[in-house]
C-alpha cells in the first residue's frame, strides 16, 4: 500500500518526476482519451515490470536495455492489436502516441530503477502505483483543459461502440469560457506548467509542516 | 503535397516539438547550454534522417510483403537502437573529432521519442520516398532550430528572478508555450 501511494503522490511520474510528457501533452485534449491512455500505460507497465523482475537474473548487464525495450514493445504491440480490433475509434485518437509508449521514459525508467533490482511483488506494486499516479495526472490535466478549453467533459465517446452509450457533458458558455487556447498545443504547455508549479509549492509546504 | 511544401510546414508550422510534443524529455531536461543543444540537435538530425530511410525501406519491402505490419513498433525500435550503436562505433573509429562532440548524446537518442515518432508518422501519412525524405529532414531541422533557440532563452532565464515554485521546469514549459504561440499561427 505504501509503495502504491508513493507512486501516486510522492513520486508522481508527471508532476514530480516530470517524465513521459509527450503523450501527456498530446492526448489530454479530451478527458476520455486521457484516462484510457493512462490505463494502457498502467497495463503495459504492470506486465513489463513483472516479466523483467522474473527474468532479471538471466539477462546479462551488457544487453539489458535492448532486452527491456523488446519486452516493453511486445506488450505495446499486443495492446495496439487489441485496441485496433475492438475500439478502432480510440486507436485513431491515440495514433502514434500509443506505440510511443515503447520509448516512454517512465516505463523504461521503472524497469531500470525498480524491476531490475527488487522482487516481483514490489515491482508489481510499484507499477500499479506509478501507473495510477500517471493516470490521475493525465485525468486532472485533461479535465481542466477540456472543461475550460472546449466547454465539454467527455466521459464516454470513442468507447461507446463497446459499452453502448455516450456520456458527454456540456458546460454553459459564458463570456470568458471556453478559452480556446487551452485546447491548442500551447495550452498544453501552459496547463502542465501550472500543475507542476502547484505540485512543487504544495510539496514544499508539506515538508515544512513535518519538520 | 509536394516535397517542398512538406519540408517547409514540418520545419515551422508543424514543428514536432511545438505541435506534436515529440522529444521534449531532452528538450526540457538537457538543453541548458547553447553549444550542447546545437550538438544534440545535430545528432538527432543525423539519426532521424538515417533511421527514417532504413525503416521506410524495411516497412515497404519486408513487413508489407510478408503481411506483418503489426510488428512495426518492435522492428523500428530495434532498427533505431542498433543503428545508433553502429553509428557510434563508426564515428569512434573514423571520425574521432565528431565523436567527441556528438558521442555523448548518441545513446540518449536511441530512446528519444522524436526518432520513433517521425518514423511512425512517415508510415501513417502514406508518404512516398521523396515526401518521406522531405518530412524527416524538415522535422529534424525544426527540432534543431527549436532546441537551439530554447537553450539560448534558458541561459537568460537562469540569471533572472523567478518565483520559487515556477523555477526550473514550470518556467521552461511556459517558455515553450509562448514559443509555440509564436511559431504556430493559432488565434
């Protein structure tokens, strides 16, 4: 439990470690695609961490990175094929950002820092924590970007072929909302900058209390 | 689209850093020094151009005929990683001067998402060979341009007075946001 919470708050991959930004900025224009991307990363991270923790003794140090990348890309390919068959709309939205998980700093970083050293159980828990932390971070960014930038919150749209119904909420428009810049790439950078700053402020404050 | 217009749009209006967010980990993390950023950008340019050509050939002459296009992610990652390794060996042996300046960044580039991203975009956009070449050279030139400008801005930022919670990464992200507004016409 402690390891999971550590991944969500203290070592949140997005706001504290600031890793894996490429997909985070690109697909957070819609709430739905954000949490689904987070889930994809969570699943891939869990499988790759467990497999790497199992085989860590057999792999020689010299070929560590290529072997890990191969393992990760295998799971990425599996997820890619599953999405393409069952939720083609989603695989269109995620586009190249799904295969790019292969070279995502978070997955490879976790493999090097945790899975290649710790036990299988610790690696699995760490993967769950980091994956959830990443998913929450994506959800928060996407929530603000979509709600303020487009005036909607999409809970279920691309996956409606699977679940059978759509859930898109529309917020009332006022004279300041929606701020359309937030849905642009520049808005992605602005939103992330404010969240990282907020997190570092929040963390700094917490440290003072504990002293 | 003609190769020339692809080239121009991929350098400026559809810059891979500012609009597609590819390769921003080193962009945010490492580009503090003007000179380092320039060398890093040059090596990225070399790797992107070479690996685009190789992966394009492999995709169209090996994966498509054998009906195994689902393997492209694995294949491309392998090609990029081994090519970076080969390039390092080659530079070390024959061009030690260049190896000294670029060698440091080459291993990092193997896991740079700009490289994999551009090779995948080449395939997704159904480019022919010339368009592919224009797109790869254009995108990597755009990468070099932005990372260089950004490094010079950050050198100035280091000496300026910034609120504590915004110091470091947040202010870098805000700078990127403003650059994105300048380079890509939105409003």
